[in-house]
């Protein structure tokens, strides 16, 4: 098939985001973005069993080293970031080296941060293998690691040299991870594209069934939105902040759970629901739009979960730690309507308490998750 290309522009430069299927049949997409003769692949063992040999074969003409990152968001930390840098140093990688992130958002974030810091900045490529990484995390150059006190608190803006998105990776993604990624797809409809939101409503069954045409359309549309926003506001000084819909709530929930038990997309899903509730409480969002949003989010909500919700005071404390808070005030992205989002600083926290969930959901996470 023909691969689509979306260009993302930044600081008088640009890089391609390739979208298609059967990436291994198109090695030139990868090789032409590697500048030197050294490569470090950062991946995880489950993925590596299937896809690493193919990638290594494509890169057999290069010095090709591999670092295996442990599974789980809790390993997106300074310790693992240091281990990646140690491999680069011990193996003699120079300024022409290229790091390759083969994996989901955790792999992409920590690989990008290592690339941003090694020798004051080297090239890296993104090969995102999860839906949430393909439509969001791998695009735009936000790189970071977590701290026990807050998510993504240590990081840098460092754009990749290219992104290679093969939607075939999604066919073997666990259902729970796939559904979590749909939250970020829905986000684009909520913040700037009511037509896309309506399309998702109509095609949610096809998306949940991972039908090729529906998945490709959802990924391509999401990528175009992300690339357009980042091209206009790379360092999040304005409209890029709209991409944080649900994230103030979501990051607090992830931190409260120690970055375990809950997936990032699940936290964003809950956060978007809470943002819609808050928007309605403040008189911004109509009852009709709120019900449409809740109905769609419910269709991708896992039936079972093992994560816990903090008490109201803990919610608020955790949100105050978020990097988006300013001068002790909480900033939220809220909805005027489906397709129209705005940033709001909340000085009166009274409307928050009634909408914050504090009771744990019943049950344990299913191995495959989802419903």
C-alpha cells in the first residue's frame, strides 16, 4: 500500500510522519532518517521477540546496540534513563548516533529524553507500536521521565527526526491498551473537530473491532490534528495546551496510583469525563453535549479495574503539583461545546468536590482488560 506522509514543522525545520502498513517492507523509510553509522534501539522484551529481529536485519550495516526497558509506566524514571545513557557511553556512540524508540509512549518518552541529553542532543526516531503513542505520544517532541511526586516532571522538548506509524502493530495490542488509546483519538474531536467526533460516534463499533479502514482513518485524522497544533505552538505557549484536555485530572490519578494499575489512556479517559462534568457545572457545556460525551466514553471504559481514587483533598493536592498549575492556581482545559475547548484557571475550587470520584471501582483488571 501507499504510505501517507504528514509533515510537522518546527523552528524552520520539518520532519515526516509516515503512516501505513507493513513497515518492514519499506526499509528506506527508516534508513534515510539515520545520519551516522551507530544506532541504539530502546524497546521492551515482549515487543522485541517479534519485531526486533526484523529491525536489526534492516540495520545490519550499522553498529546496532539494544537496550531493554522493563515493562510498565513506573519504569519511566531517572534510573532507567541513566542506564540508557550508560549504554551509549560504554558503546562509544558519538554525536552522529541515532536512537530508535520501538514501543509505546513510555519507550518513546524516555528514549527521546535520553536523545535530548546525550552529548547535548542527538537524533532519534519514533516507531510507535501502541495506539496512544501513534496518535499522540510519539508526535511533537515532548520527552520526559516521571518522578514519584509527579508525572513527566523532568524532561525536554526534543523533536524526532521522523516517525514511522504502522497500524498493523495495533492488531496484536491487548484490548485494554487499545481501548485506552481511543481516549486520545476522541480527544481531538472534543477539542477542535466536531465532525470527527460525530464520525467516531457512528463508527465506534468498527474502531473497537479494529477494522482496517476505520483504524487508518482515525489514526491519520488524529496525526494531522496533532501535527497542525504542534507546528503552530511547539513549546506549548498557547493552543497546544488544548491537548491537555483531561490530563490535569488524569496525571493526578496516575500519580496517586504510583504509575501502576492504571494506563495513561484510562486516566485521560476518566479525566476527560471529569472535565466535561466540570464544564457543565460551570455552565459552559450543554446537557446534550455532556450526555453525548459520557455515552461515547462509556463505550471504551474498561468493565473492571484495580486502580484507586484519592480523597478530594488528595485529588486537589496532586493537581496542584501538576506542571500546568501556576501561582498556586489550577489550570484546566474545559469544553464550551463538542469541538471547542478553552483554557481556564480555576480560583474557586468549590465546583470540583462534587464531581471528584473517591470510591474505588469494584474488581480486578482482566488480563486482556476492556469490555
